[in-house]
C-alpha cells in the first residue's frame, strides 16, 4: 500500500502562498465554496458562510492574486470560479501534494471539532496522511484498525478522523 511507504518527515506547515491557504481555515472555506459553486458572487459567500464582507473581499483578493480563483465575468457583481489545485512539494525523498480535498479538509476544521483536534495533534502532514487513508477507507481497501496500527494512533482516533474525512473524499 502506497500510504504506508510514504515518507512524511517534511511539514506542510511552512512556506509560500499555497501554504498560507493551508494555514487559514476561513480562506480555505472560501476557496472550497467557490470550487463547489462556480460563478459565485461575494454576497453569496458572505451570506452562506456567515463571514464579514470585508474579510471575504480580502480573502478573495488574496486567492485571486495567488491564482487559485479568477473572476469569471466582466460585469458587476463580479463572479468567481476556482481553479483546481494540484501542487507538489518535493524536498529530498519527501513529497507532499496540495489538492482541493486537502484544502477542504482544512476548511472543515472551523466546523468539525474532530478535524480540528486531529490537526492540533498531528499537524497538516498528519491530516494529509489521514486523507490518503480516508480515500482507501471509502473504497474499502483499508480499515481504521490498519490506519491505527500503521500510524501508531488509537483505533478510536483513526475511526473518528476517517469518518470526519469521509464527506471530503466522497464529494
């Protein structure tokens, strides 16, 4: 299994504009919302995510400057569409992928205590590893006991994070 053989020694928690997105759950929610709702307007984001308008404008400007979203019309109100993110960070033998699923999992930390706790305990790298297991868990090729054994965590913690990540993987 590829998950077990991965080297996860280098943290995702540092460097670059993409990593700033990973460190800001509210910004990640905005990206995720736009990704799931193409051609969305700022006011829709403000209303749906219950965020201050100024915050949404600031985060949308940052996401657009970083190339994660773009304005999809020429008129007013502006409408935004997200680009698919698939970035790879390689340092020595360690390799990390930043995908929309990882961004969505990070976004969910603001509304899911299980994901928030898991990130606090295991960092973004731990979440990225759990997301790989969640994909295999959903397709039936791995169990929470296997994840627990391979990641040296309790079966309860493995089951909780896999269940919390299921909606991200199934989306």
